[in-house]
C-alpha cells in the first residue's frame, strides 16, 4: 500500500509530550499500538512537512 492508496482501515492518533521531554505520536489500530517518540526539533520538522502537504493537497483539490 502506498501513500496514494485508499484504505478502509481506521486508527486513533494521539500526539503529546512525554515526561522525558520528547513528543510522542501514538497510533492505535484494532491490532497494534505504535508509539513514536521524537525530539522537539524533529517534531517541528514533521509539523512543517504536514503543513506543506496540506497546502499541496488544497492546490490539487481546489479547497482552501
């Protein structure tokens, strides 16, 4: 499955700080839990990538 493939799978997403000064992205499906910890600087880079992807998506669909 690639980034452009549609899926009927569902997941819960949580994002927040940890007690050790990291930023955790936690993904939970019916069968898996995936915790991913990032340094704050890495989390900011991910946020920038999300914003850039959202802008590109808006351009391709004409949504604002």
